[in-house]
């Protein structure tokens, strides 16, 4: 076929599909159904177009000579469709419903395959393998056909995620089963269930790992292409095709799963690795690619229908009806049988009955099923009767799902009310209209006065405002309960927080690593608010301040290896995150006062502000704890924050000047280069020095004062630096060995067995009594701040004290003091000693007979008790009865 004629035909199809969306809207038909109708008509017309004029005849002739094969569908169109759908999905929402999605994507495919296979084998002359192959082909739902309808009717986001996620992943299960059954049909061997399961698991899991690796590689390469939007978008196109082809042909795993996972990785990480404007261009470009691929694949598939249905018989019509009924019944078993069981077992979130009804009819089939059926017809080793049966049955079944399910989905969703706002959302919408219309009226009146517009014109506009406000039932917001209003307000602020973090990324106030962490935390906080309202927010802010798993792992590795590099990086990351969260939390409180209060009222706003004020207090405490320990790094963060803000404001000002034609494009480019040069030092990494040198820390411990250099060097060899974070428990037993600690800086608290506490500060020790007496003491030790400790293990303790008698005397003195304090406490606890009441200082002093010996003895006993009840003042601890 000539290239010119091919281009002419494709251009004509693109021109044709450009009119399909508005036509589908006017006819109130699903877009995929209209494409199937147009494609079917084209498939008939291209064979009888002798009547057409020259241009139309050439166009139809070019379509007739298109070589549409199964590989065209699978390798040209399918990667684009999968990648575009995955790119637009919210991976966190996908993971929230991953259990029902995988059940519908994997288990439902197997159930449908088995049900169709055994049902047809029992009533048709075809073998079991052929019938099972047909079952695998028709088991896959089409993401384009389903999601297209959902988006047109405005279905809820969670329902769209459930069906869209199923459609993305069940292609892999269907194609894997199809490939195994096709190989069995070729070899003529027996069907082994172990072979099917093993091949499927290898294909599915291997495809997921391949897609994850290639997606991560692509996101890493985005850093090298940053600033070149065309190159970044081109890389994603290459990624979609390379992932599919490499997974299928070189790794022997599912290209479908690999492409989906790669798209999810780029969609979740791309917005932070790319420049924000580039990611917006990427989404727009892929929406266009998806529209082209979706439309062309449906047209081409529908054009094959007349050829594939040319030899249909009444028996095959009956079998198509059987396939339709069996697949619907198998899907009903999954939707109404297995999904509720998952919800009761708490293996997934609950799926409402209305959602399940839509999911039952949402199993539309489309181009993927037709492509697999076409692939069977291209296999000469498959008997002609089997090829004919699979082609006809698949085509007829796809048409039934499109015209029966597709045409009933819209009225079903409307009947169930899933395309309408909830009462809470309607009330909020009405209140927002009331507030905004009143504000708009005032602005219009100000403009009219400024522009000297007559009162008659203004009265006409005011009539429009009055009619609009009268049509809005503003009282609905007052019908909401206080809890509902608070939940709505908390949800508004949660969404605003995500936007604020993304705005900081756009302004390049934070780097992509920080942005990823902040956005992930904000999304988790938003999910907690949406599920639990105010209570969910309260529990989530405590979790938000917990140390990340990476920081905990870095601490553990530091304790094992003594290397502080990773720990320093994680602490610096936490420092930056806390500072950004603190800044955003302050802005959210102001946002609640100015924007949320007019919508929900001052009482609700006060509750929301109080909750966010508690969060701000917690953030300030955590931030202050780090700033006290690392003041120089805190100052660096503040300087960097202000400098990045200055850079962002300078860029925005030059951009405004360019938009107002105050400067030329060349001048703008030169100014931006100067901005980058001026603030380029900001990109230099300033590491956090956590100061964990043993030599420097030993100098902070008063017990080591006066020792010579050789002794200090020997001490530094056996002491191991440790950094502990606020609230972290400090173990006094390492494996089978005990350990003691010297506090170089910071403070720790001992939770004593009697429920009292003792605080230890810089220069003090703990854990020494267990080593000196060879006896474990039940005391829990926690860090009050970011404390730097020196750990001394039991074997080194004995060697060190044997070598340094002066140090041994100091430690023995502390041990004696603490043992005496414990002994006195035990005497008070047992009743052996009693607390004496304090004398009444206001009572008159009465004369008493002289008893000098008894009085002196009593004074001595009281003085001894006072000294023994507390620890040595130099030790700095207090024992509380």
C-alpha cells in the first residue's frame, strides 16, 4: 500500500472521529457505542463503494487496504491505552481498593473462563480447550469502553477507580490464560492446572517487577531532561512501548502489567520529578494520545465485524446468548458473592450495593477481546471450525455488551442516583453560591461606579443576582449536623493542604524528594479526614509526626555500623519536612478564617482552627527540639527558604512583565538566566553535621575530666557514639550483654519501677548499676530530645575500670549514692521508715523539758533521711516517693 494513500486514510479517520464526541453527546449515546456503529458501517461500505465520488472512493479504498492484524492492536494501540489510563489514576486510591480490584481482575477472569468453557463444552461440538480459550478471550473487560461511559455520566470517583483498576489488570490475566491455552491447543497435550497457575503467576508478578524497574528508571532520567518538556514527553511515549515490548519479548512476562505499573510510577512520581508545567503538558499530551488510540482501535475493530460475522449460523447465535448469560452470572457471583465476603472479613473496604449493581453491568468488552479473537484467526495450526467459532462468538458477544450493557449503564447510574451530589455536597454548593453571589454583587457595583455605568443597567444585573439567590436553597447548610459541617470543613482544608504543597514545588521552594514526602503525607492525612472526620484528623496528626521508617532504619544501621551518613540525611529530611509543614499549617489556619468561615459559620471554623492549632503546636515542639540540637542547620534552612521564596517571586515578576509587554522575550530569557545565577548557590547541598565523633563527645562528659591524652584515646576506642531521637527507648541490654551510657548532650528520663521518674542531663550516666552489681534493674529509659550518648558494653566496662582506677572511684561513688537512695526508698515502701510531718510554723513555741541527747539523735536521723531520699546533687537526679 502506498504511503500517501495510507496517510490519506488515517487523516480521513482522524477528521471523522473529531466529530464523534459532540455527536455522541447530542445523541446521548456512549462514545464507544457510537464508534462501534460508525466502524461497522465503514466495514460494510468499504466493500461496496463503487458508487462513491472520487475522493470518497479513494478514502474508502485506502481503508479497505489497511492491513489490520492482531499485532497492530496489541503492539500499536494497547500500550498507549494502558499507559494513558494508568497515568491518570491516583495510585493511593488504587491501593486503597487493591483487594477488590485484584479479585475482579484475576479471580473473576478465572471464574469466567471456567464457567464459559465448561458450559459451552457441554452443549456445543467444540472441545474443552477451544471453549476455555473463548472464555479467556471474553473474560477481559475493556478499560476504554467502561471508563468512557463512567466519565460521561459523572460516576463517583471510587466507582470509577474500582472498574478502571479491574479493566487495567484483567487484560494481563486474560492474555496469560489465552497464551497457555493456545500452546496447549498447538501441542495437543493435556491441560494441567499447575502449568496454568505457574505461568500466570510468573507472567503477572514478573510484569509488575519489570514495569516498576522501567518506571523508576524513567523517573530518574527526568532529572536529566528537566527543562526540556518535549524531550520529557517523548521519553514517556518511548517508555510505554519499550516496557510492553521488552516485557513480552525479552523477559517473557506480561507486557500489560508492566505497562500499567510503569504508567502508575510515572503518574505518582512524575509530578515531583518533572517541572510542574511539564507535567501539565504531559497530562494534556497523553489525553490526546489516548483519544486517538481509543477512537482508532474501536473503529478498526468494528470494521472487522462484518468480515468476522459473515458466516454466522443460528447455532452460533444461540451459543452467543449462552456466553452472554454465563458471563453475566459468573460476574454476579463475584460481585454479589465474593466482594461482600471480603468486606466482612475486613480484607477490603466495603463496596455498597449500588456500586455492585453498576459493576455487574460495567463489564463491557471491546477491542482487546476482538484483537485476541483476530489473533486466533491468524493461527493456521488452529482448526478452521474453531477459528470461525471463536471469531463469531467473540464479535457477537462484544456487540451485545456494548449495546445491552453500554446503553443501560447510563439510566442505571441515574436511577441509583450515583451521578448526583450527596446532600452534604449539595448543601455546600448552595452555600458557596450564596456567599459568592453576594461578593460578586458588591464587586459589580464597585465596577459600575468606577466605570460610570447607569443605574438602570445595574438594576437589571441585580435582578439576575436576586433571581439566582432565590433559586438557591441556602438553608440546606443549616440542616447539616455540626459533625457533618466539621467533616466538610476538615476535608476542604485537607485538599487545600495538598494544593499548597504542590504550589511550593511549583515555586521550587522544596526539592522533589521533599515534595514527594510531603505530598504523600498530605494525601494520607486527607484520607484519614475523609474517613474519620475530626477524630481521623486528630489520630492522623500524631502519626504524621512519627519518625519515618527510613529514619528508623537509618538509626538501626548507625547503631550497627557506626556510619552516620544516611542518618544525617534522614534527619535533614525530617528537619526540612517539619519546617514546610509548619509553614503550611500556619497558612491553613488563616485560610480557615478567611475562606471556610463564610461557608460553614464561625462556630465550625473555630473547631477546625482549634484542631489545626493543636497540630501547629505539635509541629512547633518537634521543630524546636531539632533546632535546639542543630541551631546552625536550622538557620541554614531558614535562609534557604527565604532565598527560594525570593527567587520564585522574582521569576513571577519577570513573567508578569513579559505578559504585559513591558519586556521582550529575549530580555525575559536573559533575566531568568541572571536569576538562576544569582540564586544558584541554593542548590548546593548543605549537609547536617550530627556531631557523633567519639572524641568530641568524650570531652563533654565531666567524669573524663583531667585524663591524659593516651587515656582519652583508649576511652574513645571502646565508647560507641549513639544518637537517639525524642521518645526513643534506649536499651540497656545489647543481645546477651549489658551496656551503660554516658550522656554527652541532651537529656534522658528513667521510668522507675515505682512509677516515678528521674531525669539525667549532659555529663551523667545510667546503666552502670547493672554492670557494677551484675544484676539487671527494671528501669525504662527514654530520650527527652535529640540526645547524643556514648555506649560502653559490659566487657569493655570491666577492662576500662581495671585500667583507670580514678574513673572506677567516680563510678563507684555514684553507684553507692544510688544504691543508698534505693535502699531508703525501699524502707519507706515497706513501712520500716515513716515520713515525719513538718512542724506547724504558725503555732506558738511551747517550753519543753531539756532532752539534749534525744533531740540531737532525732535531728541526725532527719538529716540522714533527707540526704538519703535524694540522689547526689552533683548527679542531678531526683527520686520521687
